């Protein structure tokens, strides 16, 4: 089924993609798409953790569950070796521009049929141009109802393309991404909140990484020099490795992030 | 608050129902006799309903049970106010997380209500007499001019209109650093437990300035935190036993006789994970949102995101029964994760004979499962389809196969209409369902009946 031989943790009970061409290209695209989805889930989780700085004390159970999910993704990425690749890829690209990222589970309003979106994208305008680029194996068997389609081979993950109930999110087609290394400090900050009040998250990301593992710190310094990549450069790098091309957000963009997050989270 | 008939809504065909946040019901609980039903809401208010008794009427039929079954508002009071934690610069919500009634010992009723931080004991008493004929005070309570008093009289109790008084009797504060999710009154009638995310305390009902910490799962380093307590309850008969559930889907039965700090469980209940269905969401959907002992004390009922499970206290290897509440959501977990619905905490309840279990779902649906047959039924708590005295019809979510009229598609489900809180009368087939800001009370008569309030 997956000639690339990558260990699959999602044993899909449903029928897997029967019409997938079992070629090396397809397999590579599959695993790339899977990694993109996983990356997006990671982004989403990190954003959720970020939102914890509200007026009322956040729900500890929810934060713990999200943090565990983040750890799980991290572990898997480390096992796959993609973690290393990601850090390396980022270390080669300097940039100081914010790269938006599309969050998983959101249907692109421009297209009716759901399509997986790369983890890191340019701002809204260029987004649509990506749609065709990413190889969409799962689209070939999009369910009759667009809402119920998905990537069956990813098992429960497949629901990513179902956004019937997220009508308000359809307006939102760009997303600032959250960099990886934030998660560790986020976790700290989230749980730390319950101990003693920490100063509100300083948008200056250096502070966030002050007590993070060295490995994360490397990623962070790398991210600070975000790549000045064009959209197609991004995709090429993605096809090689599910690199997180998102860059650390700039101070001014965090307001945007908050705004976007408000919309996503809903009321 | 529970009387939606008094608050006509805007034509919601075109507009979403505009619900005042403070009116959202956050807990429902019958007392031990079922005559009283208490609801708590996000605004910190408690509304107590009392069941009407026909015996108060002019006639009684032979063989009549005596209860017309209608619940009317008995008393309303503000239990908790919003607060502010100055140390953390965070607000403390006044939302009532749980209400538990104490067993009745005299004419008054007592209940415990809690928000995130503080538990309060309230005394609910009736007054239908008042003393009249004071010597020093006149009828309005003003002091009399002593020179006008020429004789002494003994004050007499005269009947008056029924008044329900609610007074706070105890305030159990500063016991919790984290958010209280459960309270449970012990069968000994003297103590109760309160559980937050990381700790469980045991209190004596008469002592407010100290409590015993009986469970503490806080790690030395908060970064190592991976599991929290989600619910806890005392055993209905054994005053030394209690159970608590975790976010990892485990149950721990603890025996307070073993040690003062029950960090070490007496029994750990855990279902082995099915490696085939593992996903990034496995842990989240395994998190237990509610745990309830059966009335017999022999079983425990738990609710996780997709299922309700019955556990035998003697069997820790796994549940003895598993009921699918809304399995059709399994393929939508990612969306539900994004909109946070996956973190919704549904409650579950037993019926009086432990033969039926009930839990809530989305789209104003709730599910009942008959343990003997294993069959489940879907019902709806929705104003439009429930007229007073109307028979509740069963609903169905369409998941494939032959589509029947009235079936609801998975994509049409309204995830904002969640049935999280509910209660079952301790003796009869009467259920109270909280649907956002509305309270529905359904009864089962000889001919299945239902009415809304």
C-alpha cells in the first residue's frame, strides 16, 4: 500500500484509497500530504495553546490534551526523521517575512471540493494558486458530498476536509503560522499560568524560547531568519520534506493572529 | 431561567437564537426524593423547582400516586458572584459547575453548589408562619415607645404566605488552586469531596477552614503534566471508597482506609487501547468526562467523547458494556478538534433501577441505552418538536443505508446545541435535560408522555 515503507500509525478501518497509483511518485505525494496534514494539525494545536492567555483561567484539561497531541506529533516527526529535515531546511532559508499558513480542517471558500492545503502558504492571494500544485490523491475519491470527503488513508485524520459547521472559518483563508519551538514554551506558559501569573506572552519570541531545549532553540533561531521564498519554492521544499516553512510571527502580525484566532475559535 | 415560555425568542428561522450567556444551564440535579430539582447556570444563579403534589388539591383519587408531576419554580438565588484572583490577575467565573443535595435530615433542605474555586452550603427552608405580637417592636419592626406599653403579651405564631428562604450556611473557600470539576457527598452524611484538575479534597460539612487532601497528582514540574482529574465521586454505600477519572481514560478506585493520601489507587480501571484505531485524537476522545456509580454500587458509568461505558467494580481490565453514542463523529474528529467541540464534557446518568443509562449528544439529541437489550434510542430536547404532553418521538442520524423520513444527516447536526447536563429522578422515570438555557422535563407514564418546562 505504501511502497515508501514509512510506518503508518493510522490504520484506516475504511477502504483505503483504491484508485491510488502505487508508484513512487504517488507514494511520495501521499506521505507528503500526510506530513502536511500532520504539520497543520501541529500548527493548529500550537495556536490553540497560544489562545490560552485570556481573561479567565484557561481549561487545564483542554490544554493538557492539546499539549499531549503536540508531543505526540513531535515524537512521530522525530521518529520519521522529518524533524531533523525540517530544521535543516529552515536553516538554509533566511527571510524576515511572515509566511501565512493554512490551518487544517478548513475548506477553501474558493473551491467547492475540499483540498488539502500545504502547511505554509503565502498570504491569501497566492493561496489559490497552490491548490493545483499539491498532489491530491484523495481528491480522486472525494465523497459525493464534499463535506464528507477526506483522505481515507489517514484514518480519522480524513475529517480534515469537512467543514460543514465551520461556516465562519471559510472567510478565513490565511493564517499566521506558529513556529515549532513555541510549543515547549507554550506548554510551560500554559501550565505555568496556573502556578504563578506569568507576564502576558511577550510577542518577542526570543523570550519564549529562553528556557527551551537546545534543539528547539536551534529551530527558533532558524525561524527568525524566515525564508524569502516564493510560493513555488515552498512547494518544492515540501515535496522533499514536510518542512515547516512558517516563520516566526512578527510583533505586528500577532494582532492579526489574535483576530484570526477569534474567528476560528468562534464566539 | 428555565421557563422558556416567558422569554419568547426572535424569529430564529432567520437569526440564530440569541442566548444570554448567563442563562446557560451548567448543572442539573434532583434531590434524594426527587421532589426538588436544582439547576445552576453560568451567571451563578441556582433555580430550584419543586414537584407539585396533587394531595394539595381538593380531591384525591384512591390509588392515585399523589403527584401530578409538574415542576414549578420553588426558589431562585444567586449562589456565586464573579470574582477576581489578584495573584494571577485572572477572573474567577461564577458559573455553577456542580450542585449536590445533602440527604434530608429535617424540614430544611441543604445543597452544595460550587464554581471553579469555592463550594457553598445552602440551606433552603420554608417559612409559613411568623410571630406576631412583640412587646418591644410593632408590626413593621420599629421599636415601640416604651411609655406606650402597658401590658405584656406573648408573641403568637400566625400562618402567613409560604416563603422560601435560602441562606448560605458554609463557605468552603481557598481549597483549590485549579478548577473544581466535581463534588460528591459521602454516604456517611458528614463529609464530601471536591475535585479539581489535580487534587481531590475531603471536607467535613461543618468545618470550612480546613480540608484533607486525599489525592494529589500534580507533578513536581508542571512541564511534566500529562494527565488531569476529570471527575470524581464517592461510592454510594461504602464511605471509604471513591473513584476518580482522568483525561487519559482511566478510572481509579481509592480506599481511604489504606492511607491518608490516596495517590496510590486500590484499583485501576483501564481499557487496553486498540492499536488499529490509533490516531492523534485517540487520547483526547478517551478522556473521561463523567463518572457515576450505579445506585447499586456495583457498577460505574463513564462517558468519553464517543462512547458511554459500564464498568464492573470487580473487573479492571475493561468495561463490561460499551455504548456508541455518536460513532458517526469518528471521521470528523479533526473538525471537532478545530472548533473545540472535541473537548465538550458530556454527563451521563443511571435510571433508578440501573437498567437504563442516558447521556447527551449534539443537535439537542440525547441517547438512552437499555442495558438488557443493548439497544439505544435517540431523543430530542427541542422546543419546536416537543409540545407539552406530546409523545417524544425517536430521532435518527442518517449514517448510510435506507434513509427514513425524519433522519438527520451528519452534516446537518448543530454542534452548538449540545446536551451536556442532565439528571434522572432517583425513583421514577422522570428526566431533566438542560439544553443551553432551557430545561426540559420528560416523564414516562403508563402511556409514554412528555412535557416541557
